[in-house]
């Protein structure tokens, strides 16, 4: 229980208070219901216990949403989030090192193709909720290689890597599936950026409230862009 409360408290996204309140009131109602049942007040005891169970279920749902939100990062302005450095291994084959701005340990992948593509999920709250402290949140989703020629894209082996793991209730799927009821939360699709791969090239990727932005970070990367069709 302590771990769950700490997890919600770390978010500071407006979920902490209702989750803890529902949990505490639910526990109080259950204790009150048990006491009334002990006193043979069957109807009032049953109602109190049922209400308490409903509130605890609601608190659990809030906690699971909070757990899923921990896989996202808050965003209040444009900021760099990752760099990609490339080493060519062979024709249309590259090693890429991802260095995260908020993590010490980099990741390494092998990509086939001529270009790299990075995808992200962005969840943006309505302006009124942003004023209350609900910041835009994002999560890097996948990295994959692309071929410049469509025929190769169809026939050559592709490389795709997941950059995130699901935890708790998937708030992204809920926002998409119940868009009519959750109009105060926008779940953006199509947040991706792609640029050419080249030996020695290094790119930095930044993010703002509307998507990803990739920029060259050294001369080989600038040369790759100047030669890119």
C-alpha cells in the first residue's frame, strides 16, 4: 500500500488526491459496514460495505492509470530528449547508439535501410487542465529503419525496435477508444521524425507539445541532409 501511494504521489498530475481520497473513504465505509453487520443492521451495513468496495475499485483504477503514466515524461516546453549516433556496418546497414538525456545507460541497435525513424506518443490535456498542473506527457515508442526506394521497402528485411513497455492501464488506448467521453485529453498519432543515416552522423531529437523535431548535430549529419533526396 505504501508503495502504491508513493507511486501516485510522484506523478503530481491531479490523480494523487482523488485516488487517496477514494481509498480512505472506501476503507472507512467498509469498516463502518462491518461494524453495522456485527450490530445486525443488515441493510445499512450492506450498503456501506458495497459503497466502500466501489470506492476502493475506483481508487485502484486511478492507481493503475498512475502506474501507466509513469512510463511517460512530462513536457512543458521544447527540449532535447535523445541523440542518435550512426556507424555504418555495410551497405544499407548501420549501428545506432541512442543516448537519452534523462538516462545514463544508452541503447544500441542495428538498422537496415537508408533512413531512421523515431516514433513517440504524446498525450496533451486541454488548456484549462494545463493551468491546473496537468502537463503534456510523452513517451518514445519505437525506432525503425527505412529504405529510400519503395520497392526495397516492400521487399528488403526491415528492422523495428520497441522503446517502451506497457504498465498498468493503457491510458493511450483509453483516450483513443473513448475519445467522445475524454475530450479533455488528446492522444496524438503520427508523432514521428525521420532523417537519413550516414557513417559518423549524429542527430539530436527534441520534442515540443506538438511532436518530434530532429536536427543534425555534426558535419557528417549536415552532409547527409544536404545529399538527401
